């Protein structure tokens, strides 16, 4: 009990001892304390995250939607039935305009939220005036917030073709659109769609043109910003969170291509009956050599092989399992005679083999197989046949596919397994600068707050515990360091003091000296009392320990050095002795 009381006193005095025992580490300790305080302050600030307050944007655009209180005057949910399907699907999914419930980044900022999982949703808003981008840049930008993630479903928007039949209550998958843009994910499929419907100037038919190399959608619960820019020079650019991920040409990067081939295969052309398309044929003049034996076997017995000396002719390959026992419930009359299962003969494993020895086979050096004539170039070869080319009767050349037809509305027509998808800050217009300004007033302000909250809500990792006293660092926790190192030193010293000095030199030559000295002084100062010492006694004991350690440290260090020299001498002596025995 007295020894444990002394250890408790040691732990209490470590704070005093540390200052004098590690003067050279004072700056490091101060830096570590400052860093720890900084971390605590950051965590405290994250608990009450400061969020900006929503303010309506100052920019003007052909269509700008921030889902303010009058949003219902612009948006209307569709309750039409899904067209062109065998099943009777209706758009029963509900919509709401509300603030985020996950990682809220801005106070008072509401968005359009898809509320039902595994349901078909459709909603649209008609533009005050149709947007015609002929000869102009088209910019489409909107925010997506996947509050419950996205495992299977879409979060893309459609820019709908302007026509007289554009009725919001009848908006469905069959409603003609001009552009489809945005994220879509299900299983291994993860892409950002960019599809535009192109009108064939000769037939008047529309065909979807799909971007071939699509970027991946960002599946995160923080807000993502998707931007599409199409310029009058037929170029496009896709950005996510302001980062440019794809750019190229409408005339080159889409499938099917905007413009068809000038020439096509003649569908009426047929390959002539006498057309020879075999480039090589067997040499008709070649003959089989007289010594070619087609009947020679592939392998023959190796006549030169000999039976290994350790071959066990009389040993079987398999033997009854000597450890097997007849089951207690085995009935000889009903089950028959019990026979132990067979196991490989262990003698055969150790030897080259068991049983009757037979010489192995080897590949027949005279084997040639079936003779065939060598191939030669076919003198009648005409090449690979292909139908002749004719002018494509459906050919056209549209040099300006970026001149999309007028756009009359924007809509979301979606099915998803996750609910609470939120859409906000929709910009559709002609100004890249205005889209950037809207980004700066909204996305750039809310995203840092969302990420700060996300970081604050992460489970706090428990500090890793050292696996052994050897993993401890004095500067990390001086009290634990002294206590654990001393305990390890004492444990080893009970068996072998010299080994303890060699294995835990810190105790013998440095901090441990102070700890041992403190113990000695405290034992003397406290006498036989088992009560915990007072603060005055602790300070007095620490001062005496410091004074005594100044002299003891040098003596013990000298002892460690001497012990190491003796140990090395013993090693050298044993090495020399071993070498002498080897040479003799």
C-alpha cells in the first residue's frame, strides 16, 4: 500500500519534475499545448456554425429561380400518366419548397425538394418569354443537394421545347425537350447527362445526341453546382462546383453525330459469285515427304528411365485410416461391415512412389502429326469485298447545331430511390458572368458552412492507445510516461537488474533517475505513514529529488556505460571462443 501511495505522489509531482528534467523541451511542449488549444477552439466553433443569411440575387436573367415565397405562381406539379410504357404509371410523387434538413449552409435559403422515394415525380415552370439562343451563348446552372445520397435515380433537368401544347399539368416523359442536363446514377452507372435533341433539316425528325465522354456526378450530401455553357462557335463546357471537367465540340463529341456521312454503302450492291476473298491458300504443288509418318504416336515409353532406389513396390498408394473408429451407432446387420476410410499412404509421400513401377512416357521425337500443305499467296485473291459507295440521299450539313430551337420551360421529370433531393438557384440565360456572380452570392457562401458542419458531425476518433510502454513519448504525457517506464523498469529489475538498465535506459540514465530519487526521498520524508502527502510535502520532496538527481544521474550514466562495455566485452570473448573452436 505504501508503494502505491508513493507512485501516486510521483504522478502528482511529475508536473514539477518535468520543468527541470526537460528544460530543452519546454518550447516543444508549449507548441503542442497551443496546437491542442487551437483544435479545441475549432471544435467549439464548429458546434455553433455561423451561416450566412439568404438574400435574393441582384442579377437579372431570362429565367432565375431561387424558390422564394411566390414560387407556386411559377411551378406546377404534373399528375399526368407516364407515356409510352406498358404499365400504368402516374406522377404521384409530391414536391415541397423548404430549407435543407441535412447540412444546412444558409439561413432562410429554400429549395425545391422531391419528397417521395421510389415514386415518379414531374414538375415544371414556364418561362415568361421563350428563350432563343440563336447566335448567343446559352448558360444553364443549378444546384443539387442529395440530402440522403443517391444510389439509384436521376437529378437532371429538362429544358422543354416551346410550343402551344406546353401545359404544365400534362408534363411527362413524352413532353418534347431541347436539352437534358444533370446527374444520373444507378449501380455502376454514374454520369452527368448532356443530351440535346437535334432536328433533321431534311426530314423534320428529331434525334437525341448524347455526349460520349460524360463526367461523373458528385454523390455527396453537400450542395453541388452543375453548369453547362454552349457558345455560338459550337463549343460546350461542363463545370461541377466551378471546376471545368469537360469541353469540346457539338459537331465531334456526340453520338450519333450531328451530321450524317456524305456517302453510304449501296444497299443494292451484292458481292459477285466469282469474287475470291481468300488471301492465302494451300500450295497445290506441295507433296507429303516420304519419311512423314502420320501414324507415329505423340508420346512413347522412356526406355532409358530406371526405377528409383527408394521406390516401394509392395506398398499400396492408399491405406485404411489408422485413426478412424467405427461409429458407436454402427449396426453391422443393417449397415454392413464397417470399413475404415482410405487415406494416402504416408510412406509413399516420403518415397519416390509406391506400387508397381512403370517407366514414364516422353514426347516422341519422330512425331509430326497430320501433314498439311503449306499456305501460299492466292493468285486469284481480289481483296476484301465491300459494297460500292453512293451519295447519301439523307445527307445534310448543319454547321450551327448550337442554335437550339426556342426553349419555353424548365422541368424535372424524375424517378429515384432516394427522397429529399433538393434543387435551388436555377439560372438559364446568356451571361457566363451573371452565372458566376450568382455562384458567388449563393454556392460559394453556403458550401463552406456545409462542409464545416459535415466535419463537426463526424464521429470523433478515439485517441490511439500505445501498445506498450516502449511506444510512449515523454512530451505527450509526462505523468503516464514516468509511471509506465518506472513500472516496466521495476518489473524487469526483479528478474535481472542489468537487463532492466539495458532495456529501459531512460529510467536508469535520465527521467527514471529522478523518479527513483523522488521515491527514495518521499519514503524518507513520509516515514511509515500510508496517507497521501500534502502539497507542501510534495513540493519539498520534488526539490530534494531534483538536487539529489543532479549527482545521481551522472553516476548511473557511468554505470550504464560500464555495464554496456562489460556486455560488449563478454560478446567479444564468446565470439573469439567460437572462432577458435571452428578453426581447431
